[in-house]
């Protein structure tokens, strides 16, 4: 079990730092379409922000509640990814052929752009959850057991 | 719709695996029906896919619309479609078998079990369909990681076996990846068809030979070829019953298929590197494996251990078929692979039922169930006939075509190895039956509980399949000769 850190300096710094880290993670995630970055890196940064919050405020703190909830969502990211791919298949193309995303009023180029963003979000969610669950499984076994066994 | 089938077949179990932990978070008992439905849906889809391939030729599926050398490609040809039908049918039977035995054997980890099984099935589908070497590696690793976890799922002694499997399997995967990187360095591509086009000019390249050697050793470890088989018997023996019943028929055979694909589709099988025809090497390794595996099986007293070594010997026999380099041997190898998978499944179902229902673990205890449990005894006799290779069963016809192929190629050592292995198989089954019938139970008033229906069903279906494959061997082999042969054979 991870307890909260008792130093006020660490706590105050964390309060400022964590939102910045999260914002940067989102920036990297969405910037990935036009430059270096993308779902994997963005997901790691988002996960790192939550790990920071758990390390500073402890597992039980209200600030870490989101991280606790996220842990149950293992696989949601893959579902988003596979869902976008499946929509492409329903549209008549190959798996992940974004040109076949049947969204009215969008040109093919914008469909591709939208498809890439959606799959990258899926990747980011999964990487984030995996990063958090690695930290948990290294720190305390019983949390992982509870989270999977219900 | 029909051109999407290869992708659908892969995505169905993958989708199920990733949504299982979320869906079954609150309702553990949903995991079994979900898996059964998904695998039951895979069977007709794979039949449809096979039909489609037979009618219209092979399907090449380019993911996200990027065509072959650039993108990721799925190749659904005759061989892949036949193996996929086998894979989905045995997966379904394995999950049906797991139902009544699982809660006790798995230590309550039901959701873990079904999630990992679905992941395993989708990874094996990926190995069967993968059209490039790197994706083959990815799916090999996904399949391997889920099987390490499955072997060790219930804890106890299996954890040691799982750890050993993990170490050896990881060494195998690393060697394979190293070999792939050598080939990539030489040819500049990972797509199998693309490499096949570029290789003839590069046969003198030392990097190519090094890479091939690494790939062969890596896959050899994964498919428990004889010098590298150390992980298999313990992993399958100490794994819980519902798990060894799925792993034993599928893992090694599908990896063997990947090996065959590299030998025949990527390399042209007739190539000679430094005066060594590689097919001679395949046949020699097969002969070695078939004899050594069967001799080791003869020395076992634990039933599952004996069957596991039997499986190692049969990998050798299949390789002898593939090593002959003629259509008869190749089709015989594929046909024997189908039979062997069915027989291994059946044997591990029988061993699982014997242990879970009657507590029988070694052949000395088999006498307790000899005449009292006709279902079990009957299936064991049928499958035993198949393993030995007596005429009405598929095992006989498989060996028959393999020997015909070897005679065609004038490879008398292989013929001798197949016959010797058959005799050794006969020996260990005689030993098994002798223990079963001679030491009849002294306590005839033993109360035996009835075998649950789904166990009877799985055992009955596989035992019947051993015979049915034999009866319909001619059309099946004809189909394989027409559809599943590699180019240039």
C-alpha cells in the first residue's frame, strides 16, 4: 500500500505539477498527428501524472480516485481501437482503413485524420492503464487481486 | 463480407479477450458463455473461409488498406484455412471441456483463464495468417506469454514448470527475433512473399545463413523439437487439466506450421546452402525427434508425462513428412498434423478426466478405472489405436502417406524412423493397457460418480474424429494436395 508523502514541499509542488503533466500528456497525444508524439508517448505521460499523484497523496486519497477508477478500465483503450477498426470494416473497407469511416459530411482526408486521433486515444488509454497497473503490482499485490477479482 | 473473414476470425477472440475483464468484472460466471459463443462462432466462420479459399483462391488481406510490402498482410491460403478450422474446433472443445473441471483445477481464477484462452486463440490465429516475419514474432510472443500465464495459473508445482517454460520460450523468441533482424538487414523487407522474391540472389550471404539458423533454433525451441524439448513435458504435466488440454494440441503444431511456412514459402524448399539441402536437415531432425520422443515416453509412469512425450515424437513424424520435398510427403505431413492435434486433445481430455473424476495420475493407478468406466476406456482404446497407427484411424493414413513420400524420395532412414517410432508407441500403449486391464480393481464396490455430459461430449467427439479422419482420409488428402501445397512443389 502506498501512503501519502508527509513533506509539505513535495505536496505543494505536486499540486502544481500534476495538472501541468496531464496537460502536456494531452498535448503530446493530439500533437502526434502533426509532429513527434502520439498515443503511446502521450499515454505514458498521462500515466506518469497519475503515478505521481498516487506517490504524493497516497492510494486512498481523494485526489487519486481517478487513478483507482482507471485501473478497472483495462482493455477500454483496446476496445476503442478495435471499435474504430470495426466501424471501418462495417463501412466496407479493411480493418482500420479510415477512409471507410461512414461519417456524413466529412471528406476522406478528414475521416482519416479523425480515425487516427480516435485510435491514438485508444492506445493512450491502454498505455496509461498499463503504466499505473505496473506501479500497483510492484507496490502491493492485494490491490491488483481485488481489482480483477471484483 | 467474405473477403473480411480472415480479419474477423482474428478479431473475434481478440475483442472477447480484451473486453472480458471489463464485462466480467461483476459477473464472473459470464466469462464461460462468452468464450463458448465466440469460439462456436469461429467454427462456421472458418468453414466459410475454407470454402471461400477453395472456391476463389487465396485471400490476401491488407490491414488499413496499405498493400503488401508496405503494410501488414494476412495470407489466408489453403493450408492456413485448414489449420484454422482445426484450431477453432479444438479451441471450442477445449473450452467446453474446461467447464466442469475448471473451478477446482484453476484455483477460482475463472475470468483470468477465459481471458487468457481467448488471447491465446487469437494469437494462434495470427500465427496461422501472418504474412510477414515480424508479425509472426509478435503473435508467437502473445501466444507464448498467455501460455506461460496459463501453465502457472493455479500455482503449486506448475509455477516452476511455467518459469522454466518462460525462460526457454523467451530464449527461443529472442533467437527468432535476432534471425528476423538478420534477414531484414540482408533483404530490407519483412514481408514473406517479398523476401522469397529476393532470396535467390543472396544465397551466399553469411548473414542470411546466420539469420536462418537463429530462426530455426528459435522456432525449434518453441515447438519442442527434440534437443530443445526440455520445457514441454513438465509444463503440460503440471498445468491444470483444462489448460494442458488446450495447450497440448495447439501450441507446438501451430509453431510447426510457422516453421513450414518459412521453409517452403519464404525459402524455396529445394535450396542447397553450402552443399547442405535444408530439407535433409528437416527430415533428419524429425527422425531423431520421433525416435527419442517415443523412447522417452516409454520410460514414463505419469500418464500426462507419457502423452506429452508422445506429442514430441509426433512432431518428429510430421517433420519427416515435410522434409521429403514431394507433394505426397507434404500432404501426409499436414494430414498427420491434423490427426496428431485431435489425438493429443483427446489424450489430454482422457488424462484430465481420469485425474479430476477418479484421482488417477500414474499408469499404476489405471487399474482402478479399467472396466468400471466404459466411456473412458473405450475412448482411450480408440485414440491408442490412432496413436499407434492402425488402419481405421487417421493416424494410420497419415503415417502411410508420410512413408510413401519418404519412399518416393528414397529416404529409407526416415522410413525406418517412422516404423521404429510406431513400434515404440505400440510398446508404451501396451504398457498402458496392460496396467489398465490386468490389475483389475480389488474393490469392485468402488462408487464412481457419473462423468458430466460435456466431458463425455468432448471426449466422444475427439475419439470419433480420430476414426472419421481415417475414413475420409482420401478426400482430405486430395484437398490438401489441391489446395495446400506450397509454390514450386
